[in-house]
């Protein structure tokens, strides 16, 4: 367990270090100028895409009931229904897990091989496939840096992950994944840029992948954390300047919803089921967290709240009010999803799974377990 937690902390530091590198290399721009929409469509299959499994069948463990180590069995809740999909630590290993809310039973869908890295998952709209931000074990003697590509696998765990999309450079990474529409995947893509003078800078941009042709569009440069509304019409994301943006799902007509100074950091936006609210994880200005103190001494901004204590807020999209705080947890790694009816927001922190009603009441922890990445809630 100690070895795994060290890996998690190390891999979690990589995007932070790279983000600082990005911000140090970027020029200061007018904060009132939103990023221009850039669309680059490729008709070629992305570099690195493969038709055969990257994880050999011999390393794949079929789905099975989870042996819970030093944990109490999750308690079934009659007021909740459906399934959670998440990445949890069990017996010192990262696993893709599903949890039946009717019974509280957890099932291990995938146990990656040793030295692989798994950071996020997203369930397809029909519930049949899982999209993974995943990095297979490196070659012997090399370090696992956690630069993830996109992989697909059946949601029942019958087959191991198959490579869907990878970058041309080994330091590229795909993250903040979501799968809101049957043949459209949204994500953030972190990649280097090479100048003629040899200077290398890094940056992330919001992209979407169209299936089955595997064509890629760039929707928003200098941004991450894409999430699409339930009707497929709106896209929310966060810029490197800590701006919460609302745009059309194509990235067109971006509009800033909050001034960058409203919160020290914002991330993980998601729409309420009726699309009336945009909820997000944020750090208040009163925070004195060490990472932000460090960044201020360097004159930098860190454009996400994932690695510092954060809480949930919701903002009316009709412009009728200011953000309303839902929780007071100071949790790490917040990421959420709504039940179909919209009554509860379920979310993960590094400490487990919680639910809360949209008025901030009835906050409960449903599962105590070390978790990483994202949560999907399906009927």
C-alpha cells in the first residue's frame, strides 16, 4: 500500500509541475480576452491508435466480487439506485470498480498489471463500454510517469483495455475525460510545442473525438476540464487563467461565467440534470494552502483545485445569482455526477464517495475507500 500511495502522489505531481512549466513559459494576456475558437479536424486515424489489445489477455483479470481489505462492507441505501463506476485502491492495487447501490456490492472490473497507471474513467452513454485514461507498464528499467492515453474496454470487464488514442510524443497526456454523446468523447490533451529556437513549452487544450472514424477537433486552446450539458448543447470548461467558461458544444461563442479572481482555483464543472445549474469544485480566496502560497511567490497561477482542499459550488445559468456553496468538506480530488432524477449529486474525494442534495442538505459518505480520478453514476 505504501508503494502504491507513493506512486499516486508522484503521478499526481506531474501535471502540477507541467502546469507550472506551462504558465512560466506563457506570455501574460489580457484577462478579458477569451481564447479564440480553433478547430482542426483530422480525417486520419490518430497517431498511436491500434486495433489490438495493448494489455495481453494473460494479464487481464475477469470481473469478480471485490475482496475488501480493512474496510467495512458498503451499506445499501434504499433512497439511491443504479451503479457507481470509479477507480479505487484495494489490497494495495488500483482497480476499476462498479458498485450496485441496491446492495452495496462492489465488483472489480479491471485490475491493471503492476506498474501500469490508471487515472480516470468514463462510461459510454449506453453503459456498454468504459473509456480509460491509462498508461500500460513501461519497459523494464523505465519510470512510470503517468502520461495517459485513451483506452476502451467492455464495461463488464470481459476484455482488457484496447488503445484508442495516443500522442506522437511520449510526454503527451489525455485526461479530464467524459463521454456524453454516443459517438463523441471530450477530453483535455496535454502536449509539448517545439519552437524553431529549440524552446519547448507545454499546454493543454480541450478536444473532442468523433467515433468511429476517430477524427479529432480542437475546441478550446489553453483549457481543460470539459463537460457537456445533458441536452448536448452546452460545453463548460476551465481556462489556464482560472476562468469558468460556457460555450456551445462545438466550442463556439465562449462566455466567461466568473471572474478569475472569484476563486483561487476552479475545476471539475458539471451541469445539473435540468441544465439550470453549473456546479464545480473550487477553492475560496481565503485559503492559505501551501501550493498557492508557492505559486504566488513565483507569480504564477495554478488553474485547478484538484490537489488542494476544495468544496462544491453551484451557479445558476440564468444569471439570477452568485455561486452557492454546497459542501464544507475541504476534500481533495473532487469529481461528481448526478443521478438521473437530479435529486442527489454523488462525488468522489480521495477519501471515498459522498452524496449531497442540491440544496446542500443530507450530505452523506456512502463509501470509505482510497479513490482516484472520476465517478460515473448510471441507472
